[in-house]
């Protein structure tokens, strides 16, 4: 779902997309977004005007946050699902058939681009012309935004133009954009959880597992890494029919299970199941078998047993390799570059990535305060183990690097050689920023 800038973002994306098309087909043509009644003041002699003349609730998605769905916990905030209706008007020298040439350009462009893609939306939001849309998150909306032409008959077209008082009709087309989901700010109230489930006086989940803590087996203060062994503590963890632990979308049988403790090595999980940052796990009991008509036990594949609430833990990324490319010196004697960081875990496309640089100096007598920098990774469209992070205006020097994935920080290497002049110092991973 999107924030309050979603509607304006659709209009701006349409304007930017059509501007790139019409200026190649008709010299000097511009695309504007004023009311048709303001044509004489706001629109050039040659161009296309986009005007949103109607907004209607989408009947399929507008009630997705209705009470039956809220009780299942599928909606947290209210949302409005909207269809946007646009009137596209064409202006220019009729003797040269300019309006018709512009119409053909628009029809061809919107026929090719029936869907407003994430890339189109992000390009519009990053355009300096639409700096007021920088905080728009329409590109993250799961439901795609489509553009469809409307076939208005003469009567419909006349009624539509009649709302523009004393405005003469010009050659025009109507299009519909659907669907835009606008999310509210207020969180809907949720009822208290059900204490127990009963069917005919019998509760099949009387022994629901409860996870109280998830730590590294090495100790409470030990970091959890991709090869760590987890110690899960709680109550009623062991099920009579069997127990699995689900992390992400993967369920696995633990090595050791007791009613109060589960030991699980993360190295036994498939590589693609782990993500850097905040992870969650659930303890799941296999359900009891059901007696069939022939008195033999049967277990439907879709039936699920008692499940604990999700318990979070922080999985720290580890930097495997780092390199510097595209190094350029600025007029101020600083450097712009791209730092490529390879980590041992997959990083999701929606996760927040921050690169931290701390100046490193092996001279303990140096009398100055080391410089540090923080850089955000721009939005990405795919998951990856290698992250290319642009850095700007960094002074020359050697830097320790750390990567923060949703706040989970990679660890620095410590010099453990007692004979080394940097004994017990942080020594890596490091990069060098300087010209050759």
C-alpha cells in the first residue's frame, strides 16, 4: 500500500512518460497538468494536457480491510483503493494536424506502457522536477498500476466536458488508471488473543509451545552468525507427535528437543532460507492423527498443529570481500567512489543497508580525531549477496568498513597477534581511498 503521495505520483509518472514521447514526435510540444479551463493561461500553444477529472473507489479492493479480514489479522491499517480517471487534451495548429499527431504519439506510448512499472515510478520520484514526490512509496505497492483507455460515446464526452464551465471542446481522450492503494495512518484496534481453542469440549492445542528466548548456544552475549547453533528456551516445546522449527519459509527438525530447550544449528538450513538482519522462528508441533472410518489414523497434509508465536533474533552479516571502483577526485580534493561489499548471506531488496567507514591509522602517536562516514544504499529491485554502495566526498585514507542490514552490524576483525604493533586493534576489513 502507498502513502498520501500515491495519486500525485501516478499523474507525475504519466506526465514524465508522455513528455519523453511527444517531444520526439512534435517539436516544442509540452505535457502539462492544468485544468482545461486554464488552458489559455497554463498550456502552451502546442502540447498535451493531463487532467484528472474523476476518482472512483475500486469495488474489488476497496473493502479488503473489512471486518472479516481484520479478525484474521491480515490488515493493520485501513486503506482506500482508487481508480483515477484522466482527460487528455491535445492542442496545436490544426492546419498542420498537430493535435492529431500528438494524439497518435500518446496512443502509441500508452498502448506500449499499459502498466506503470516500479522503474517508471522511481524515475519520476527522483526527477528534480517532482522533488515534492521524493517520499512517495508507490513503487513498493504490491498491486500493479495499469493504464486503460476509455471508450466514451459522444453523450459521455459531452457530459464530461460540460463540467468545465465555458471551456470550448478540443480533441481529447480518456484513460483510467487502476488501482492505487492509499494506506491510512491510524492502526486499527485488535482484540485480545484467544486463550484456548475448543471443539465439542475438547481442545486439541492445550499444550501450545511458548518461546521465551533465542540466543547463541555459545552464550547469551555471543553474536548469532550464519554458522551459529541456536539455543531456544521456553515451555512445552516438545510435541508428542514431533516438533519442527520454522525460520522464514523453511521448517526443519532440531537436533535436540526437550520440553524447555531446543538446540538447532543454523548451518543445517538451506542457504536461501537465511537473511541478514532480524529473523524470526516458530516452534511447531505436529498435530495428532485423526481416526478415519476404517479406524486407521490419518493426518491431512494441510492440517497444522500447535504453533508458538514468532520469536525474533538478530542474524549478523559477515563481510567476505570488499573492493573500491569508479574512484573520482572532486574539485575539493575529496573522492567519490563505489564500494562493492560481498556478504555471506542474501540481503533482501526491501532491507535497509548502511555502510559505515571509520578512518584507520596504525600510528598510535597520531594526534587527531579519526573521520567517520555513513552512507545509505539506494533502493534495489533484487536480492543479492554483493552490494554496490556509492560514497561521496570522502577524504583520502584507509578505512575500516562495517555493513548494517536492518540495524544488524557486521563484525570487525581483531588483531590477536601479541607481537604485532596493532595487537587487540580492529584491523579489518579495510579499504583504501586514494588516487593511483
